[in-house]
C-alpha cells in the first residue's frame, strides 16, 4: 500500500477530535483538582466514601448512556453524536458550577458520564472511518491522547483557581469546562461526515468526494481512493443485508465465532483499560501523595499539573509509534511496565516515606507511571475497539464497550480511596499481579490491526490468515478508474437520510 501522509484537512479532523476529547478529559480530571481543595471538602462534608462516590458517580451516567448512544450515532451520524455529546457537557457545566447541594453535584457528574458515553460511541468511530489505513493509529490515537489535554487544562485551572479562595475556587474549575465543549461545536462547521456513514445512507457521491479530499489530495482517481471506495461499497452492500435495527437483533449477531471474539475483546479491554492503575494517579493523586507524606496543597497541585503535562507529551510520542510497532505489542509493554512501577511505589511507600529521598522517589514513580501508561494505553484502548468492529456494530459496539469500562470504572474509582486508606502500600501489590495477568491475556487472544483497512480487519476476525489478505490496491483493480455505474445515485423512493450535524 503506498505511503500516504495526513493532509491539512485531515489534521483539522484530528483537531476537532482533540478538542472534543479534551472536553471529556477536563470533565473527568477536574475532580483530581477539586479533591485537593479544602473549600470543596468543607462545603459538602467530603469523607473518603463521599470522595469516591463524587468521582465514580459519572460512570453511572456513562453506563446508562451506553444503551442509547450507539443508536444516536447510527441514526444522526458521527457528527451528530459529537454535537449531542458537547451539548450535554454544557448542561453538566451549568449544574456543577451552580451546585449548592450534594444531589445537584451528583446529577451534574451523571451528565458528564452520559456525555462521555455518546462521545465514545461517536468520536473513535468517526476517526477510524476517516483515517487512511496506514495512518489510522496516529489519527485515532489523537482521541484519548487529548483526554490528557483536558486533564492538563483542569490541573492548570485548579492550580490558578486555588488563590481565589472560598467556593469560587471549585466553581471556577467547573465553569471553565464549557470552553472546550463550545470550541468543539464551532469546529463541527469545518469537518465532513464519515464516508462510511454516508454510504450507509446511499450518499455515495458525497462519500467519494470526502475520500478523494482526505485520502487522495482531491484526486478521485487516486489508487487508494478507488480501492477504498470499491472495498467499502462491496462491504456496505453486504452489511445492509445484515442490518440490525434493534439491540436484540444486534446482540443475536454476536452468536458467531468472529463476533464472540470481538465481544471478548470489548469486555476484557473495557475492564483492563480501567484497572492498569491509571485511576490511582489520575483521580486520587492527592491520596497517593498524602500516603507518601506530601500534604502541602500547593505542592500537590504542582505535581498534578506536571504529571499531566508529562503524560500528554508521552501520549503524543505513543501515537507516532502505533503504526510502526503495532497495537498488541504496545499494550503488552505498557501493562508490564506499569506493573514494575507499581512494585517500586509499593516498596517506597512501605519503607521510605519517612525521609525526603523516599518521597522524591515516589514522585518520580508517579511521573514514570504516566510515561509508561500514556505512551501505550492512552492512544490505543478506544481506537483499537473501534478498529475491530465492522460498520453495522461499530457505534453500538463502542457504546457496549463503554458500558463495561464505565461499570469497572465505577467500582474501581469508588474502591481506590478506600483501598489506599486501609491497605496502604499493599494495595499496589494487587495491581502488580493483575497487570501481569492482563499482559498474558492480551498476547494470547488479541489480533494485530496495524496497517490493515477496516474491511481487512473484519476478515482477520473471520479467520483469514494475515498472509492471505492480499493488497487492497491490487484486489480492487485501482488502475481502472471508477465509472458512473459504480457510484449509485441516492434512492429517490427513500426518505432522505439526515444528520443532526449535516449542516454543522
């Protein structure tokens, strides 16, 4: 397959995804800053149990949203899903920033979760469908990588807002969360709909124009564009005959070997992504540092901001490696590396918190953990799931995945502060054993997707060996230009398909 870089138009797609995920990253990570603030703790009488519930309750909304997020994205388009997610994030902003009771704050956090569930169903789906095959890791990796961009903004705002004093310290953090959501809505005016979604609505001409612009520098006869169009059209016509109109029909579709394999990956990766150990650092850094003897509020804010910046840079490095190293190898390395860091943290916390050198060592381990996790797991988890799902089940499959990752996240985030408080350094040992187990499961059961088209990945799950896939350029006769008979007109006897964001 010929080398193909990213056009400026495709970079704009990446930017939109970056801002969108930064919204979710900010919404989720702001609790790390808020949990440090004494004003917030006093306002709502926060205990270890309440802290865990405030942080984890967002997953309840994410679980609930997972049951309808896929339907929204399939019906109104990938852009329609992005728009819906951003609007719900704005509602959450209003509820959180004006909260006077625990109940109102809880509802705001639930809205954050609903926003995330729709976001997860739409953005990774959109990115893998927009990206050229040999750059899909880079493009799709931008999604969760820029979760960290939101985390950096949340940490920076928290660091600056602490000087305000009183309730406006945490309210300011909540208010600022509207900025990335509004930016994302504005950027929707400048990006197209997914070509695969357009094909599913019989809008082949529009789909071809988008493929030409984003994969062929505007050339409709480009070999990659011609081959992709023919492959997508062939696959889409097959999938239209096997469309699942309801969740029940969709669920029955999993009753075959290839989809059971996909289902196993969705469930296991949803659990693994939440239990690598990142939640300890992301949401409860204050508890980790307090356990290590670092209790100064200013120091904790500075460390929180610093580790998020390191994580973001590491994730940017990681997405440049995805299409070279491969997804499976990077997940295995990330899991084992994080296990090693947790072992060091356990030893230092058990023996060295009484001296300055030991406390510095724990801070170093926090940063090293973020380097290992962010350069591997951050760019991969959501994009890998979107890659392995075929078109008919992709949006709902991502929503299904989010149900499992959010369910695990709720339990995980509620248990962590209790585990750190009661088991102390021994809590890290559980993570060490689990991460080694994860690496083994991934190595034995996951399929590598590096360099393959989404349709070729589907064949791999059907059991076709890698060496029998063939080259898409040769298989779809790219030397022969597309003729009019290959580009069906939109059916006139069918109600025109619409998208919430068609004009956006």
